[in-house]
C-alpha cells in the first residue's frame, strides 16, 4: 500500500484511477474570476447600508425618533401592515391550499396571476387598484352608489394596497409548504370520518404552521415597506395614509436627518425579519 492509498492521506483516488490532491481542510481554492465579481457584488449590496449608518445623525437621533410625526407614521404603518397581513392570512391560506391540493382548468395561469404583483411595478398596482376600486372604478362605483363606501385616499385603502403587494409572498410560502407536506395524513383523516375542512383544520394546519408563519412575516415586512401602490391609491395624508416609507420620502425633501432616522427604523425592522427567518432559510447549512 502506497502512502497515497493510506487512510488520511492528502490525496484521494478518483473513479478513473487518477488521484486529486485536496486542499487544506478539504476545500479547493476559489477561482479568481468568481472571487472578484462575488466580492464586488457584496460591496455593492452593503455599501448603501454602511453609508446609511455612517451618515446617521446619531447625536440627534433620539429627538428625531420621538417627534410626533414619526410616531404617527410608525403607528399607522404598524396598524396597516398588521391588518394587511391578517387579510392575507384569511384569504391567502385558502388560495394556497386550492393551488396545491386541487386540480382545475387553468391552474397554472391562476398561479401566474397570483404571483404577478411580485414583478408588477407598485405604481402600476396602485393605478390598477384605482381602476378597480376607485369611485369610478369597475367595482368601486357600485360600492359608492349602493353602500356609500369610498376606498381610495383612506386608511382602508392603505391596507388594501399593502395586501395587494404582500399577499403573494404568503401564498407562495404556504403553497410550497403544502406541496412538501404529505397529503396522506389528510387522506387518513378523511377515511376516519373527518370532513375535508376538519382534516385541514386539525391535520394540515399544524403541519404547515411554520410555512404560514414565515409567509406571514414576509408579507408583514413587505406591507410595512410598501410605497408605490400606497401613494397612488391612498395618497399621502398625515395621520390617515402617510406610512413610514411615505414619511421618509417627504422628509428627504425638507429634513434629510429625519429621513435617515426613519430609514434606520425600517432597516432595523428588516434585520429583525431576517433574523426571525434565519432558522428556516439556513436549514442544513
């Protein structure tokens, strides 16, 4: 037995009989053509965040964050984002179940349409909401004429705009979890006499709870940061429709320090969301 064939040697035999020497720690070196673009991409993504931290007015940050306008926008953002997430849960989980568990004509097209708000420019989404739910919209005109309900430029309009762009995140997450879950558990429950809804409530929901939680967190974070659809459909009225992103945009024109302070709040929320989802995303790493 040669030294190369001994256990623990620095080289290992390949299927063809040749030997390949392993680098230190069993890892091969990183090719330079991949290393440089990878480092540049990392710098490109981190540099704006670092600049935000470097230029933050730390000495006046407490005063900026305790102003009435900031708390007003923050409170409205939290309320509307939570309401939009609740709406996404009530409507999105059943939709995800239909996409994952049922067969019907055009299911692929429906799935594509559900994910369309992910790639649709938010301003276009706001225009579409106006055409659908505005006072002269396809549905909005009947809501106004029959029930006196006006949705644009109201807090309810903010919730609808945020739910429109955030619900696809929940649907995709829950549908993926449902597809990974074994449907035989549901089938076993139905053979024991449970209805389909009871099987869903007592068997499926506990199985997909982590996926629902992850989707809800993503939807909440997306709703909290929504700007384009909100300002187009709901406007920018302090105390009624001016959420944190809108407040950042307005403050940037008059008070850059306040805009940076508000941006730091949203950055902190985003980091908290990533930390909360780390265990789910980093499984097996």
